[in-house]
């Protein structure tokens, strides 16, 4: 029996072990209580109720041990109960849980900002501000950009996902379930095509050659460069389908923004904190954003988010113009410091690259044998397969759902995504062991064979 290290928390057996059907009777009973008490608008991927987690496994109320290829949507990258996170959180809770940084400050908030200023891309002087969620971070980044530039227009991309507040719903591309029935939305948000190699007219080579000119030309014609405060982009799109733009696209877009006085905002909420094999996805090509938004993997599962950027841009906002009652809560800050220390101490960027080195060849081999897999893409431990009707690029959401259900029934947690609901995304914890990773891939292979 393989036990994971203390990086991931208590010594849970790192093996898949099913003792009931999925979901089991205890989870089904809890599901009835959930349905009677929790608003219908909150959905779930798999109706199993977790009682313990760590390394690469989740333990449910029936005693089933499931392989985790989701990490709470890229949140628990250091594991669900990483030792340094637990230690720092426990110590902080014993001292105090809250003061509100805007009333009386505390050192933990400052320490987190210092760490973010140090590890985010670029050697320029930086400032940071802390918030509660990724959507809050994106919304505040837009506020800062508009204030600093005196412009109002914001450019976003097809397939983008930036959150569920009114402004970030406007920035998000996909209607259902994120936007349907919730309008009207905030104005001065303009959408342009994404550099999406698999779906670019003419294919990947044409995308690499054409995308930047097409996109910047559309901004020029339909918005006007002098009106644009910021271009906001996920370096690898998350909810939209793990879309990886061609090499050189991000760098070219950042250069174009600088040429026109437009702020380049990298939404690294899902890609950040070692997920793609670098500390941040922008590091892959040496792209330096003016502002960067972070959340998810920042604090080992506690709610925290941040905007980090050039000092002169961040400091353009008047005192009192940014903030929030819970933003940078001291317990969440303690968790973030423990998580950041874990990323460095355990060299989790290298771990993410190692995950990719195991997963990508297996998935490409599956694609050769299963023509429903139209594309395999991703970087590090942020990987996806796009499922289509064989011989076409027509999305097949129904086949995607069948594969996901087969994985769930056999104890593997996988997530779907994509504008068309036809992408399986894989976000294993960076502390998952290689044996568990390979077993999960074998379950996935069986699911495709059963289509």
C-alpha cells in the first residue's frame, strides 16, 4: 500500500478503492439533504460527499477512495491538506481570524504581497492587492486599468471565462450556464476571436500565421486602440476548453498592447502557481503582463485572490478605492504562505512537467486509436482532450459526458469544459504519485474503449 508524503497531508493510502457503487448509500442520503436545503442553481460534477482527501485521492462518506484528476478545479495543487498549509493555518487561527486589513493591518497580508511581487513575471517594481475570489480579482484589475489609463473599453476573447459577477459575466463568453437569464451586463466589453489552433479556419499553421493580425485588426476597426484600457486574456484558456494559443501569440499581443498604451492583463487564475510547469503560464515565453490576476492554487484551498502589477499602475488608484471586508483574510494569507513555500520546497513546477510527460504520450496514443479524440493539448498538469464526431471537428458533447460518467463510476474524478461541452480536462494535484496517475489514465482508456 503506497502512502503519500506529508506534502499532501495525512497518510492516506494512495490507491483507488471502491467498496460501494458510485455514489454509495451514505452519499445518496446526503444528496437528499442537499437537495432539500441547497439552492438548485448550484450544481455538482459527482454526487459523492468527501470526508478526507490528500495526495491524489478523495475519500467519500461510504469509504470509497477515488483518484482526483480535478484538484477542486486547479485549487488544491499542493494537495488537500498540505503540511505547511495546515501548520500555518492552525497557528494563525490560534492568534486571530480577522481584523479587516482596511481597519488594522497585519503582517501576513504584507508577506503574501511581497511573495507575489517576487514570483510573478517581470523584474519591475510591483504592488499587489488581495481579494476573495478570481472574479473579484478580474473585476478589480479592470477597475485599476480603467483608472490608470483613463480609458473604458475592455477587450476579451471568444471562449473566455473570467467569473460570475456582473462585469465578469460580460467578459465570459459562454452563455449556459454562466450568463443565461442574468443580464443586462456591464458595458464597454468587446469580444474578439481566440487564437484556437484546432478550430482556426485553415488549421493550426494558419492560426499561428494569422491570428494576431486578425485580432488586432478587429480591435482597430471595431473598438479603436485609443479607447482600450486593457486586453484581458487567459494564457491558456480554462473553462473555454484548455485552449493553448500558438507560440509567439501572447508575446506579440503584449507587444501590440504596449505600442498602443493598452494594459495587458493576464488572467492566471487557473494557469498560475506551477500548474503549467512554470510558476505562471506567461513564464513559458517570457511574457510580462502589466497586471496579473491569481486565485485558485494560491492558498491550498482557502479563499484568496490577488491582482499584482506594475507599481505605477497599481498605485494610480486613490486610497480607499480598492478593498473588501474579507479580502486578504489572515487565515487565507497564512495558507498562501504555506502553499507558496510548498511549491518551492517540493519543486512543484518540475512535478507538473513530470505529470505532462506521463499524460501527454498516453493521451496521444489514445487519440490514434480512438478517432473521437480530435485534439490533445495542454502544458504541464493542465491537459485536455477535445471530443468530436470522428473525421470532423463537430463537437460531441454527448460522447464527452458518457466518457466522464464511465470514469466517475470507476472511481476517477474528471471534469468537462469547453464552449461546446466537448472537452475533458485533467488537473491532477501536483503531488499525485505516478502510479495513481497511470491508473487514472487506464480508467480513462477503458472509458473510451466502451463508447
